[in-house]
């Protein structure tokens, strides 16, 4: 059984680092690495004030979770380090989160956290400690291709986290390992019970770890006073239908909770942060045939995208994926054309490119959406 979790390209008994959030996935990952015979170092990042968050259910990288990670390390017998990254996390993730909402976008802080903190500074620290790999509990697969390491969807599609890891660079992917990507979550829980871990039945962490009770508007208002300033709700025909209490309470594609009455179903089709307007209209107004994405991370040769490449793309984490063509416009931009019109495309979300199970790259959906 232990051979199943041997790390590709890492010799037996090598020193490795395991990123530990205090949850069941990273805890089991550490246990499997110890069982497989590696020398394990556990590293946990303190990302925000653990004094304030210690009682929060379903959070990660806060006080209770740091304690849980240390308890697991003590039980399994390996050293555990806690690194204070509060300042970096606030600057790179929380401030970006607030600013994106103020710009009329819908951000994905988990991607930014992986990109700016976990797979950047944590990876650097792991290398400085002499670890031959940084191992995480993410549900993705790292497979060896002909010329490079490849990022693939998890075996269990219900747990797949590849969308959130599209910013992983080739150099990072060569160093990272994801042993849980080839098993279902039920097996992870079974291993936790087998190891006798107290976190075996711990609930999964929520997506946005620093947002208490899902009230992201209050977090944005605290970080950016004035974020809840009122403005007009305007129909696409130009008529003012009502008032809103902050554009951050709305997202493109939203239908419920608009705060207006209408004889026809209305959707948020655009958010204008300069005029502080929420523009609403019929569902047809949401249809998009193409989008531009920026800050593209390529996980294959860029030259493949010089001509439109037929792929499947996901435009949000819960999206099933749709056929589209992807063409490189520059080293950092791409044009994505959907096979069929897509509805509810929101700036600030990611568009991730898939070829079968493999992630070929992805980028951020630009606010300047293209023609309908």
C-alpha cells in the first residue's frame, strides 16, 4: 500500500516538506509520507489573526487549525514549523480581494493565495530547508509527460481542484507533489481514521477562509471604507429602476436579490464601478461569444496557441467546462471563443484551459468583455 504513495522522482528516505493547513487532507498527506518512509517537515502558514479566528468553524490557516496541524505532527513524529505570513497575505490576497470587488469584478482569493503565498514563499522556504519536494493535500494530479511535468484533474471529479491551481508555474510544478490526486475523498477519511488522527471527521474548510459567515461585503467594507456607497440600478435601456447599497453586493449573472421589482426576469449584466451603477437586463444580454484573458500562465509550449486550439474551458470553479478555441494574442493574453454563447461570464474569475484531463494554462477574465 505504501508504494502507491511513493513520490515520482523523489528517492526513498528523502527530506520533504508537507504544507499543513490543519485539515484532514493535508494531515493525511503528511501521514502517508511518513508511512512511505520519507523524512517529513510540516510547515503551516499563519495567514491572519488567529486570536480573532480561533473559534471559527471551517476556516484554514487560523488558530485552531494551527493547533490541529501541530497535534498531527506530534502524533506522527515529525517537526512542525509555523511561519507568520499575515502581512504578505493581507497585501497579496485580502487587499486584492477588496480592490477587485470595488472594480466591479468577482475575485477568487484561493487562486491568489496559491499564486502569491503558498506556491511562492512556502515553496522557497521548503527549498531553503533542503526539502526535495513540497507536498500538498490538493486534489490534482501531477503526471510526467514527454518533456515536462503536467498538471491534470484529480481522479475524483467531485474533489478536483485543478481550476484553483492554474497559476502554478512549470518550475513550481516540477517541485510540487500531490499524492491525494489519485484517490477519492472517502479513502482520505479512511486513512485519517487508520492513523488515529483527531481531524479525521473535521469538516472541509470553506472557500474563502478569511470571510466570517460568508459575509464578504462586511470584509470589503472594513478593508475599504465606502465600499457600500449607494448608486443606481439601471436597465440596459437606460431607465433607472432603483437604488443599490454597494456594487460589491452584486455579481454578473445574478438574478435573485436585486432589490427591484420587474414584470420580466432581470439579471445583472454589467457593473460600472466608476458610475457606481449596476446594469440589469434580460438573460439574452448576458450572452458572450468570446472573451479576452490576461496574465495567462502557459503550461504547454506557447507556440501551440498561435493558431486557435480546440479545447475545453472552465470560466468559474463550479462550471462544467465548455468547448472553445483558445488563441494566443501575446505572451500574457489570449482570446477565447466559445462554441456556443455563454451566460454569466464575470470579470475577475479565471478561464482555465483543458485538453482532456490536462491543464494547459489559464488566465483572468478581462473586465472589458468583448462583443455580444
